[in-house]
C-alpha cells in the first residue's frame, strides 16, 4: 500500500521552524553586534531576536513532545536521540575544557606572565581569595545531594512510581535553586572583581558559566516536573527526563572538577576571606 511505513525511522513533515530559527538567530546576533557598538537600534533588535530564538526553541520542543506521544519515536529514533544528547554533552565538556585550560595555563606557568600576575599564583595584587571549605563546600554537598535525588526520581519512573518521580524532581529543583542562590551570595561577597586580573577573569568565567548551566538544568527539570504532572513519561519511553538527568549529572561532575581545581588547589596557601 502506498504511504505505508516500512522502516523504523521518523521522516519529519515540512516545518517552518528551522527557517524561522535561522532568521531569529540572525536577528539576535545582529542586535548583539549593534548593542556592543552602542548603537541605539541594538537596544530593541537584540531583545526581539532573543525572544524569537526562545519562541523557536519552545515550539520546536513542543513538536518533539507531540511526535513522541504520536508514536513516532521508535526504538531506533530514541537511540539516535540519545546519541545526539551524548554528543551535545561532549561538546559542553570541551567548552569547559577551554576555561580549565586557561586557569591551569595561568596557574602552572606564572613566571611566563610575570608582568601580569607578579610571578606567582594567585597574583600578588589579590588581598584574599574565597575559602574553599565555606560556601563552595556547602554548594558541593548540595549538588551531590541533588544528584541522588534526580537518580531517585529516575528509578521511581522506571518502576512506575509516579509520586516518587514528582518528589525526586521537586527535591532536585529546590536544591538547584539553593545552589544558585548561594552562588550569587558568594559572588556578592567575593574579595576580588571580574576583569581586574587573570585570576578573577578565569574564576568568574569558569564558575559563572557553570552557574548558567545549573540554571538551564533547573529549567530542564521544571519542564520535566510539569510534564510528569501532565501524565507524560512511561517506564519504557521517557527520553525527555533521561536527557535532563544526564545533563544534571554532567553539571555535578563539572562542579567537582571546579571545586578541586579552582577552589582548593588554585587557592592553596593564599589568604582566604
């Protein structure tokens, strides 16, 4: 019979969103350039472009959810979605490798940039650094706990316990919000500013981008919580939740490296606030 599906792949119907997304990205980046050059048009072109990008992302993901409920996500399609998420997380790993590379380059070879850091690390001009065993240690414990709660939610889903799924997600979201709040508090009381020296730049870029990823992961989990209340996800098909859990574990692991490398090792022997 003509039109009968005889394969395991999902052939997408024509969609406006790829073209709309390209136009949105062009608008946003153009507005960003105008804003950076302090041109008046940038103040309204950039927000419009950002809004269009967010609209594209929302509608595109809504379509993916509808496709999942329509049965288009066959085992082969789900496998490819997993490959896609793995490659995305791998690209994020390499993103953080760049910031770690910068930090280690500054810290391991301070004599090579003695005119910038005074031949030592942290730089001589710093009066104090953050105590790794104060708020950073507390935030480490919070993120480790959040990793256990999201795993609890995952196991509850696999075993058909929807109440456990919701409770685990609620706990993880609360811990994620608590982490972000403590990170903001830490920044507010940091004894050094962003951009004044290589230490401050490397520190804020690495920890700041990690905090940004925590916010994204929290939003990801909030969407999963809303979907769980709507009756989405089954023990056999729950890639949306699985992707969120993978992303959250990635955020946890990156923080452990940040804590050990930047807060503990990078500040060793220097006066703390």
